[in-house]
């Protein structure tokens, strides 16, 4: 490809809405163009990168025994009703109607469709196991599309679905996919960590996320990990706590004045007691219903855990207005900061659910709100002053320094970008959708399913997050849009142009994806563009050609060599052979 013909426009500035490096660089280097929020055109350079990632995925999936197909992007409501997700999926599901008023959605994922395909074809145990995958655009009406390709609304995903006859077989396939994922990300030049995760809207019990670890804002997940093998997304992580004072030692149970002392920190100072003897009451709205979460004063609630504990889909903290309304409805006059579980019955048409974190179950003589502004109860005990709620669950956010649930050493925390996800679904879709086969005894059984996703566009963006410097992208060779750029310093210089052309032709005939920067631009401009776009190698033909040398630059480490043109060509050809 000649640079003068290439459909690419590099920009001086970053787009104003770009917060993270990958978004900034992909936009500036001419890879993506925004159409509307979370929706991008993948320009030719980007499309080459995405196709390379897709082909690595295809290669490894095929090697692992999976078969590719392509399902429709538009899906009928009826199938989503069969699985129970039409109502359950929430706002991310983009719903629409056709001209006959039939309801549909744009596929955010394809469990329903693949299950309906399978149940019509896989009728006997003799046809199982099977693993089917596709690579396709998905649409999710994300609450907060941001970070360019990292969290789009329309994005490309590889999704695979396995059908087995037993849990053991599912577990074998899960391991098989785990290995395939490890290979895929490695070939894409990414180090990943597989961490335990919450299964979210997809469902199922066991799941792992493949995370690219980063210390930047692009890492939307907190990952807790230990020097033993334990690692988990914060939405799933558990820990053991260091010993703490849990007995408030208030000699009697009594109501005390706590004027304007609404925060845990102020309360512990005011009462001269540790935060660990305060039972904190937090009001959430899960879907539309009120939920009061009780947790030890020094700890925070993990919202996904809380949402799972009540079986909801959407969670947010209640507003102070909602809290006051709820107080009034239950006969109290109290503001946030003084709330307690006792006497809270209903809010609007909903009953108030009360969930206690495990940390509060063993509190003694503790401090708690009683729905009276500027007052707290001290010396409280479960069963005496207040009943311990029926639901006691782990809804606590783990903190660094808590002890590993597996080996007891202190946990550490880092951030990760989730590029892939594997789930053991079991019969979550096959049972409600009556997707069954005949076993060896002629009995019908639901398939035991697994599903396995990779964000293709997110993987490309994660690669930029992992590989760049202040000048631009440093693509890993296997997913770079082109392998090498050949830059004649002066297009007016016949000798330079002749050698540059020869090098370029030689690279092309060796199967290397080469670009010739034949633009009549200053060398500095061409070098800047080359660094920004991120060609893994640059061969510069300048004055030193009179001594028989070109400059050979490796983008990944900045190494520069003065070598004869043939050596430069050989180096690139060799490197390209190694990734194939
Ligand atoms: P997240 O927690 O980041 O919203 P998810 O858990 O909902 O993602 P999955 O349903 O597991 O995502 O989808 C499989 C893969 O698709 C993810 O691992 C991720 O790489 C990719 N993906 C999901 N949502 C997006 C998005 N909005 N933009 C780009 N890629 C996405
Ligand atoms: Mg996920």
C-alpha cells in the first residue's frame, strides 16, 4: 500500500470526549470515527487489526474443535420470553418493533438463538458434545458508553456456546476454552489473568474473566489477587477479615443524642468508639424496590453482591428524598445518617427488604440508627433490641489487605480490562427453553451448556492500552494493520526513491504487509505518523544509502540499526514468519 493512496487521516488533536489512551490514539491515528455515542466506523487500518484478531480467534477456536456459524443480529421477543430474559435483561437490551408491530431486539448476546437452533438439530446424545461460535456485531444500550472501543454500544464479539451431556463434559470444555483463550490473547500480544467473576445477566454459576491488567482508568474492574492462585473481580471476591473490636461495651442499651452526627466517621469520634462497633444502614433501590443493607461501620457494600442477594437486575443508592419519603410512610421523621432497620415495612407498593452482611451478625453492644434524626441507639444487641434480619449474606466489598479466602495471606488489588469471559451455564437456558436430547436410555435431558465470549473490538483497544508510548501505538506484530513502513526521506531524491521502491517490492513479494510512505512530506512528519499509527518496523532510506545503509527501527523498543537494505528486509521477513 502506498501511503499517498491510503484512506487515513491523522489528527493533531485528540477528540474532546476521549478520556483514555486507546480512544485518544485510535481516533488521532485515523483508526476509528465516531458516528454517535458508543458507535464507531472502523476505518481501513482498524478493520485490518480487527480482522487479524478475528483470524487468531478463528484459528484457535477451530483448533479447539469449535465450529463457526453466523446467527441473525435481530432477534424475536418470543425467544427471549421463553428464557425469561425479555423482562429480566434491563435497559441494555435495544428493543424495537417491525412494521407489523412484532417486537424484536438487537442481539446483545445469543444464548436464546443458539439454544433454539440446537434444540431443533441436536436430538440425540450421539450428536453431543458440540461447541458453536460466531464473530459478529452486538448491540448493548450501555448506560455509560465511554472509552472509545472499550465500552461501545455497537461492538464486535466472538461468542461461543457448548452443549454437553454432563457436568464433567462441560468442565472439560470449559478448560479447553480456557486454554484456547490463553493462546488467543498471547498471540494478540496480551498478558491476561483469568479471575473468578460474577455471572451477571448471562447467568450460571462458575465463570471467569480474562483481564488485561492495567494501572490506568481504562481498567474498569478491580481485581483482588493473592500470591497463591486466588484472583477475583471485586464483584465476586471474598475475604477473611483481620480481627476487629466487635463489642461496643456500652454497659446498657439506650438512646443517645448524636446531633448532626450523620457520618460513620463523625459518629465514631463523637461516641468515642471504633467504627467496627457501628452497624451502618444503607438504603438502595434494586429495580424499583427498597432494600436496606446493614454492614459494619468500617466496611463498604459491594453492590453486585447485594443485587444478587435480592435477585435484582439494577441497583442504585436511594436519594435523600426517597429516604425521607420512605421514613414518612413508615411513621418516622428521619434523614439519611440516622436510618435503622427497625420498623421499616414498606415503600410505595413494595415491602422493604433488609439484608445483613455477615460482618454485623456477631456485633455486640453495638451502635445503630433508629430512624430518629440526631439520635442513635448504643449498646444494642440482636434479639434483644432489634431482630437480626433473616437474610445474612456476604455483601461486603473486599479491601486490599484483607486475607485471602484460600491461603490466608493479605490480598492485593489492581485494575483490569475484561477482554474475555467464560461461563458454565448448566441448564439455565436449556431447561426453560425445553432444549433437550435423548440420552442412551431414551430419556429426555436438557443440554448442559457453557458460553464463552471475547470482545474483539475491546481486545484491540486493550492492546493499545498495553502497548503505546507518548508518540503513539506500538502494535504487537501479529495484530498490527501493516508490518512495516518504508520511508524515503526525500521523495525528490531518485536514488532514495529507487531503493525504497525496491525494498517495498521485495517485502511485498515475500508476503510482508508493507506500506511505502511516498508522500511528498518532510521526513519528520512521516516519522511522527509512523510512530502514531504504530507500524512495528520502519525502514528509512536516507542519505546513508550512499554508504549502502538504511535505518531500521523497531517500534516496540526504539532500537535503531544502520544496516544494508537486504538485511532490513530479511529481519522483517523473519519476524513475520515467526508470528504465522
Ligand atoms: P462488562 O462487564 O465490561 O460490561 P460483560 O461482562 O457484560 O462486560 P460479556 O457479556 O461477558 O460482557 O461479553 C463478553 C465480552 O464482550 C466481554 O468480555 C467484553 O470483552 C466484550 N464486551 C462486553 N460489553 C462490551 C462493550 N460495551 N463494548 C465492547 N466490548 C464489550
Ligand atoms: Mg463479562
